[in-house]
């Protein structure tokens, strides 16, 4: 569970420390294979005031999918592309992306092929997933998934973007949007909790996750994996320069509604429009010190200039 703080990787404290699905040696074998295939790499783009839609696969997208604008940029993940296609939404090439980073091969059935979707494939993804998408537009990116990842990239694919987002593809998708220059996000399906017995809006591979009350709000049922991600979402909203409006209902939306953050709100609330109108203005180190002395809240701690 890693994040970037002042340009350095640091661990995010989570309630249930867990080993990754595959060990680092296995993931690096996948990375070596994908790097050898010659796929184009994700590149940084100029910042924009346009909004990126993030469509995760939580059960609340059943209630919010009609709020999604298919003409606007969006990133799907897991089974959410299949879900949107099943609702009749049509991808726009260059505007629709699908992100994947899971190194396991047990979720091939939820990924849909579509010629007008650009597939943002984490380099540690299983080779079977790349082969499933053969003939589609694939762009490769690297995700921090262990202590050795940064060194591996420096030695085997130097100069490439390294995304340090957290433990889920939802978090990674928001950070990929940041790489593409987006700072404003409309977030669907990032619930962090069950809806009845449903963990997702439809079929999903992977391990069965047992229910437990969330450490964020015990009124919601979640799992160890999801609750770890819930704490990572909180960290992301507090330390990264982005604006997020969350749609739907779940433990994350409930927390955002109560957290009184300047950069996150829930759709349909008065605060949501303020978040949509928010802007970040670059300031100097001296200005940051002055604002801090005046008591102005900053999204992250400023650091001494070099």
C-alpha cells in the first residue's frame, strides 16, 4: 500500500496488511514479458480543466450509469466496460479507456474487447490478458506493487511513467487520469462496501471476500481488501491535487459526504458544484509558508525547496 509524498514513496497505514495476490518475482516475470512485446507506453499530457469519468464496478453503478456521458472521457475497469456496453452505451475512440493491472488470470471473462476502447494495461498483468486483447489498442503502464518495482523499472524500462496509486484498479485509474492531465473526476461505482450480498454490479472473478463491518463506518459491510482500499482513498483525497465528485451510495460516498473536504463531494449535494468549479493554482514555496502561517489548509505538507 504505497503512495507518493513529496516525490517519495511511503506506505499508507491500512487496517489489514495483506500480501499481494502474486509475489514480486512472479509479477516481475509478467512485467518482463509485457515490456518485451513493444507496446507503446503511457505518457504525461498537458493539464486540462476537462473532467474524466471513472467507472468502477461497485454495485451503485446500477443506480448511476445513466448519469455517465459517453461523449466525455472515461476509464472503465474490471466488468464495468461490459456493464456499460450491456446498457447500450457506445464507446468513442480516444475518449474511452479500460484499465487493468491484476496479475492473475482468473478474471478474463469480465473483460470485453471493443475496437473503440484503448486498453491501459499494467505491465504486471497476466500474459493471458494481453493475448485476449490481441488486435485491440493497448498502451502499457507500470504500477508500483512492491519495494523493488522502482528499481526494476530503472533497470529494465528506464524513463517510463511509474504510477503509485494503491491496491486497487480504481485508485490506479484516477492516477492514470492524472497522468493524462486531468484533475477533475466524476467517480462512479467506487463504493468500498457491499450492497446486500453484492460486491460488484455483476459477475467478477477472483477470491471470495468475507463480509465484516467497515472500520470507516460500521453500518456498512465490507471486506478486508475493500477496507484497505477505503483508507487509501481517504489518503488520496487528502494528499493529491485532484477534485472528485462521487456518485451513488456506499461507505466511501458516506465518508466523503461527512468529511468536509474542499476537493471532494457527493453528486447532488450543494458542495458538489463547488468541487467541480475548484482549481489549483501553482504557488511558490514562500507563498505556501505564508498561507500556512495564516491558517489556510493545504492539501499536503510543503517541503523545503532544493
